[in-house]
C-alpha cells in the first residue's frame, strides 16, 4: 500500500481529503501534520484529531506544524485576524466562512504529538526505508522548512501532491490562490526542490465541483461520517454562493479532496502537463502561479493539472462514502 503523509490546514476540504484517504483503504496514512493556513495551526491540529476520532483512527499521529509562513511578515497583520473578521458588523460576504472549527464533533483524547511537524519529518524521512508520498493541502511552510533544513530528504520522497496555485483562476487576490499566497516563498522552494511535484490548482478543482444534490446523495448513504461530509460540502456551497459563486449554481469546489483522489485514481485529473512554474514573490504578483509559456523551454520543474474529470471524481467520492459504513465497523 502507498504510504502517505498529509500536510493540512483543516479546514473543510482538508477534512474531506483526510476522510477519503482513510476510508479508501488504499493508502497507509503514516501521519498528519498541521500548518497555519485556513485555520491557525493549533486549530487545524485539533480539527484533524476530531476527524480521526470520528473515523476511529486516533492511532494516526498528528503533529502541529509551523504557525507562520517562512518569510512573509505582513501575514500576521493581514490574515491572523481569525475571529475579528467574522464579527457581525462586517458584511455578510466577509463573514460566511469556508472553514469552521469542528467544535460540534466529539473531541479527541489523543492530542497531538509532543514534537513538531518539522522534527517528525526529519526523523521519519531519515529512518524510512521506503519512499513516502506527501499530500499537501495547506500552505507549504512545513515542507519548505524541511527542504531548507535537510535538502537530502528529496531522495526519500516519492512525490509531493500539492493543492495550490491557479493559472486562469485565483481566489484570494487578483493574482493568487490562497495556499500559495499565504506562503509564496515556501511554494517556490518546494516547486524548485527537484522533488517530483504535482500541482492540483484551481483550474482543476473548479472543474470538479460538487453540487448540493450530490451532497444529498452522499448523505443518504446513511452514517455519521457521510452526514459530516455532506455538512462540510454544504458549508462550502454556502460560502461559494455568497463570496465566490461558481458557474454552476449551488455547487462548491472541494479542492483538497481532488488532490487526494489523484492518488486513488490518477484519471480524475486531466490535461496534466510538465511545466516550468515560478511563484510571484512581491506586490501584485505575490503568490501568483507563473507558468512559463515558452514551449521551447524544457526546464520543467513540476507537473500541472489544467483540468479534471468531474464525473469520475464524484463517483469516486460518493462510492468511498457509501462504503464507509462497512469499512469503519
Ligand atoms: C485552498 O485554500 C484553502 O482554503 C482550502 O482548504 C484549499 O486548500 C484553496 O485555495
Ligand atoms: Ca486546505
């Protein structure tokens, strides 16, 4: 079975990715590391632990990761206003969230491990005999730090599957996707590390949206896990409707789940091309995904999924949740 480490900022769609990884029974989840992103690293670790408790998989260790990006100093002022931004006096567009902490799920007694995500990665990768795949669905801070601390780990990593970036689509600024915008330097380090990197950007995830009717079908498979999955999808639909409407009404992009599903069925991604990608590091280009358009440039540093097969993705997600009752019991 393929061994994976997940690096998450859980997070609604991160939670769906975690559930799919575990429920598929096709991947061995070695550990989950949190990182500051959609939620603070501490909350992301706690949210992850609650999901593992729901799935009865608290044997999977959770490590708290970096609490700020590698370089960006404006981050704390601009983004770490988690609660402030959602106060009632703010317009509704600001207040409806894609990501809410999972306080309504039972807490886990496991707690996160007492070493940091960076310490875990270094130790694990030095000792592991097999190569491991990393699925990163938050800012790339932990992995950027890892590659700076010990560049030789590149040889121990099979592939890094990253949800991040956007060629024709952005979501957090006029030029950038959220995960890359939050830590552009880390994204740049990972993409240029020499690792086998696959980017699953907004161009692909927006093609693989899930509708409210499809969330109902998932819920009807009838257990707590499927109900939680449907709840997360509906939360995302609400947020999309208000702040980022998609072409298809009453639907949501489930970005991180698509990235994970690539490991279950690579055909969910379409138009995957070797490209040379750089990340903008300042001003209007901050966090921008810059794909070199020169066809004669062969200095490719990653693969980039320009599209996705929506039906294949939905069928995989629905079937995995349908089977979840049997898998968990
Ligand atoms: C990415 O940002 C986060 O909000 C989501 O979880 C996803 O990883 C989409 O831009
Ligand atoms: Ca995420």
